[in-house]
């Protein structure tokens, strides 16, 4: 494993400052409710490397503090790493034997970490702790399983959804009595909705659809529409071959391209599109659920949140999942692993706290919890957890996404014909997964 990761060692020379935070070979341990098989005189100290910041970081720390209070014999120390450096440092830390006891992985990144030998399979310790995998939303859970083995405890899904300005929609006659958009669930229905909204705009600062013309969010919309059309993933089941339904890929992309250039309901080269909506100058936008917290804290903004429309044959959207993992150790400590799993399960069980950041909890019982139900907006889009089209379990998901975004951007700016862009994209994907 260390050999596979050796190329990362030279990349992070400053890593030694973090190794002091690692639990290393610490002995004296405490137990808690999550580690029934240990003596009450033992103390277990666990180091958790996380990538959460802002509101996410605050809510995660709140849950950690609650766990530590409820389990005085298991104490979890949260070490917050910079998002941009997190995965490199995780890989380097594991390779050098200085990794944490608990880590975070996006489910889309998990296959790469598994291939690199960074992540430990959970099934052996999960069996001793009787972890009930059936308590999780199975669509979310499936994104963490490889070759029939569980490698992570998912704590959420954070999908691509639809946010709308109630005041602007009402002025356009596009809001019903229950505060929901009046929109036919079809490709043409969405166009009609957006065009009517555009015609109702009262000044040149306002826009119908606040959306960027490059980067992640147009990719997420394309991914959603492509899967609504029944498109295959961009990599085959053998995980070695590019695979795309060209006709459906082109149809989904051309539909979005027309929103920019034909119907012109999306302005080109828009910066800070979420801020435009936040300022009350856009009828709607689409992005991740993590925007919910920001919008609900915005004074005088009357908005709603819901699944993206059903443009084509079936409901589907883009999404990912935050998961908790057991990083590989040079010498595994079964007591620490059991305590870590108890912590992971506790975080998933308390998803009503995590949902305050906008995320959809991974455990089905949490969405029935009164504390979750009293949160505004979340129940309006919680069903999306069942329709997220997760990426295939490929170690190349992230580099493939980079290739897709780069080529899609040439479609949105109208510099490359759609079919040509996809052919070029598939040739580049072949190089990535060689």
C-alpha cells in the first residue's frame, strides 16, 4: 500500500505539522455506549480528519461535542483540514503511517481511495457491532459499496435541486395557492415557465434563471437531464471503457445550450449567480442543497426549494454523498475501529442536526424525526435522495468529471458543435482510464 502511495509523499513536505494530531500508537483508551465489549476503565481517543468548513463545520462540531458528552470513554478530536488539500494529506498521512482514526470521503471519491489502499473495509467490525445497513437509504448506501463490501458509513446526500423566488413567481402568475411553481413537468413545460417569467421582469437587473455558463453546475444539470433520458453512465460496467449514449448526451446538452442561446433565459458569463438570487433579482436557480442555509438566513428573501423538474422520461438528478471512513492503519487497533464505527453510526443517527446545513440525512428514520420535520424547506426536497443518479464506482470519477466539464463548457459558450465536443470528450476519457 505504501508503495502505491509513495508518489504523494514528496508532494506534502509540510505534513509533519499534522502528524502530531494523529493518535498514532496511543494506548490508554476509554469506552462509551458505542463500544460495549470494552472495560469501563479504558479510554479511547480518536482523531477525526474532516474537510468541513463554514456552516457544515459548525454543525459537525456540534455533533462531535454531543457524542463526546454522551460517551465520556470515547473522545473524538476534530482536525479540520483545508478542502483543497484534504485528500492529498489523507493519502500521504495513511502512506506514512500517520493517518487519522476516522476520515471523510465523498462517495464519488471513495473508489479511488479504495484503489490506493487508503480505506479499510467496514464489514468485519460492522458485524461485531451489529450495524444495521438496512437503516440507511439504499440508494445512498449503494454508492458506498464496492464488490459487495461496505467501505463507508454515508451521512447524507447533497443533490442538485431547484430554488425559486416566490415574490417574482407570484408577480408573473406562476405561483399557486400553496406557494409552489406552476410548471408543467416536461421539457417544453420548463421552457414555457422560464420564458413567461422572463417576459414579466420589471427591470434590467432581474433575470429569470440565474445560472453560470461554465463549471460544475451546468455539468450537474446536464448529468441530471442525461439520466432523466435514461442515459448510461460515462464509463461502462467493466470500469475500463468509456460508455455514453451519444444521442441522449447530445439531446440533453442541446436543450441546455438553447436555454442560453435560443430562449436566452440564462444570461451568459454570470458571476456569483447565487448572490443574484439572494439579492432577490432572479426568479430561480439550480444548485446544491448546501445553498439552503445561506438562503434561509437572507433577510426578506421569500423562497422555496424543491426537486428539479422532470424534464424528460424519469425523475433524476446529480448528487454526491459525504461518508465517514476508517483510514488504513499499519497496525489496526480493533478497539479503536469499534469505537470509530460507533461514532460514525452516531453521526448518521443524528442527521437531523446535519440537515441544518441543507443536506439530506442518510438514515430513513431521521426524516421522520420531529426535529427534522420542523426544519423548513428540507421536507420539500427530501424525496430527491431516492432519485440521485450517483456516479459509477470508478477510481477515475474525479478526473473524468474534469474532462466532461471542460468539454461541456465549449458547448455552452457555442465555440464547439455539440457532437464534436462529445466525441472529443470520449477520446479524452479513454486516455484518463487507460
